[in-house]
C-alpha cells in the first residue's frame, strides 16, 4: 500500500510548491513582508511540503536515499521550525526559500515524477 503512495506524495509536494510560488509571483519582497495573508498561505504550503518530506523519509527511506540530492531533511527541518516556533518565523528565510529553493525543488520533483511513473 505505501508503494502506491509515493506518486501521490510527489504530486502533493508539486501542488504545494506551485501554490507557494504562485502566491508571491510578481510580488516585491517588501509587499510580501507586509502581507500577512500571503505569508500564511506560503507558510502553510511549506508545512505541507515538510510533512510530505517527513513521510517519504519515514516510509520510503530507500527512495529518499536514492534521491539524496533532494533536500528531504531540510524540508522536514523547516516544517518543524515553522510548526514549533510559529511566532518566530524568519520571513526573509521564507522569502528566499520560495524564490530559490522551491523552483529548484519543483524541477527535481518533476524529474522524479517522470521516473517513478514511467
């Protein structure tokens, strides 16, 4: 049953990455830093990404090891920092993550999706 879940997990991550990126598309950083609604929407998707990464690390350890270039542990760690220190979130880090790390992650996940579904 868990083997069937892996494609779903990758799809969930891709949706969350796409949503987080779309929320800030064309938005200057200063606007993001003043927009609580967008901040919360992006943070929620980072939590989803981290939750899925945690499940992959737990239930699909061999897969995670075979795809060690994907920052599974970093995503899990970011989720834990956000969830346990919600009022201390570093919005500069969130911004940088959405601007640089998530587009890279999207490309990695799209490649993985092709590999596991093909």
